[in-house]
């Protein structure tokens, strides 16, 4: 096998695409100081105020350690608050603070710009095809992932 074989493998290309996606997002969103993971957490919290940390992790397909790390960073910045859940003393309920809501609103334009930069090399049909193919992969192979994904049903 040659290196060109490796460079054309889906796993290599998906990992490289993720690196590029994260770099584009972080470069464009530097002014609001958000990573893709942080933005995702803020979006879920805006849709589901008071969600518990376990459901938040599953809604983002994060493991417990990752969601905790993301939440601590957001909490340190005053963007989210955590308190013992009213429904289960073993769970922590998480919600956006007023500052978190303001930052999420401020992030709308740069997040859209990051999406446009990432998708710029593709025409509309290619964009739809890319998303469709990635959805097919995740739908059919998701049970092999290290972290469960349980999308929220609304929002």
C-alpha cells in the first residue's frame, strides 16, 4: 500500500475535514471566543433550558468528561449556571445565563460566516450530498461511537 491509499481513505479525510472545520470555526469566531463544542452546548441550552448534564452530553454526542470540561469553561466565563436538578438530586441542571444568551446572539453572524467559508468550495447540490452522505454514515454506524447521540426532539 502507498501513502496515497491512506490519504484517500474516508477515516483520514473525515479527520482532516474535522480539523479544517474546527480551524475555520475558531478563526471566524475568535471575536466571540467560542469553540464548536462550546457553541453546540450553548445552542442545546437555549433550546432546552435546565437540561441535565447527561442529556446535554447525549444531545451533543459528548462523553461525560468532555461535557463537564466544556461546561466548566462556560461556567467560568459566566455563560452558564449549574444547580442540582429539581427532578433528581443526582443530576445537575444547566441553563444559560443572561450573558450566555447575549453571547449566543452575538455569535449568530460569525457562526454563519464559518459555515459559508467551510462550504464555499461546494455548490448547492454538493453541499446537500455531503450532508446526506455524512448523515447516512452517522445513522448507520452511530452505535459504534464512543459516546451516545440522542438528539433532542424539538427546537
